[in-house]
């Protein structure tokens, strides 16, 4: 089992550009979560999927953010028209069952210039 | 909504000594889970220990143990025989149990930076 992987690990972009991140969960994990972590703070929940269904979105997830999980495998998080306030670490986690431990990936660090 | 508070931004301990990290939470739920996660510098977050609220016995994992006080809504982490590799940011987290919205998502505290000195 290779764990949760995220790509890219680092992304630098200019304000106004669109960016897309990918998360590959542990195989057979049917729940996938996205969190955002700013420097020195705890992660904040953004959204989660059970299989391919997106079950909840945080109010932090503005209209510029969209997440998908086609076929219930990997997931993508897209940010359109990036703003400097979007600079953060974006974490992905997965679990097999709803009450199981969530395993985290290494994160994608986004810097918006 | 649930909130998790870690009142100690930073802690330090000498190698081989014991340290306790504090966490309090606020919820109206009766069934939930509590977690301590560890995030080493520039490395990914890993689970240290978890506690089911319906269990009265405090969870223990090797050198890590918790003091779970449900009535006081307190969930502290004790690290015994501290090692240099324990240096990390530690997060306390809450997860609601049961149906409805927010089921399964983690609510994190602000974190405590622990430094273990040789």
C-alpha cells in the first residue's frame, strides 16, 4: 500500500491563473477529504466524497473552487482565478469507512504571487 | 458547530522526559471521536492516537496516552520518554459520529509545536 499521494507537491502561480491539484487515495478507500492549511494553523475542512459523490462542501469553498472524483478513484481540486489569499497547503486524506482513521497525503503547497 | 482549542502554542521538553499537551473542545454531540495527529517539519500528518467518546478507558499507544475527561470536554496527550523524533506540530481533532452533515470530517485545533531537546 503506497499511501495517499498528491501532485504537484509545490505550485507557484500568478494571481488570476487557474490551478489544478490531484489526489490519489489509498486503493479501496471510498472516502476522500480535502483540507486547507495555512501557515501555523490547523487544517480546515473543504469538502469530501464518498465514492464519486461529493457529500459536503464547506463555506470556505467559494465558487472559484471545484472538486471532482470521477469513478470514485482519484480526485482533483481546481481553483479558478487564484487570489493571494488562496496561498496555503492543500491536504488530501482518505479512509475506508466513515469512522476509520483518515490517512493524509503530503499536501500541495500553493503560492500565489 | 464544534470547536477545538489548543491553548499551548509551543512546548519544549528534554529527551527522555514526559510532556503533556492540552486540548479542550466544545460540542453538543454525545457520540464522537477525538484524535491526536502529529505533523513533523515538512512531512505529512500521521495519526498518533484516537479515542472513542463512548469508551471510558483512556487510549494508549506505546509511549503515547490520553487523559479523556468527557464531562470537562478535555482531551490531553501525554508523551512519555520523549524522543528527538517526537519534535513536531501536534493537532487535536474532533469528529462527529452519527448521521447527518459534517459526519466524518475532522475539526482541528490550532496546533502545539513540540520541541524535544537533547
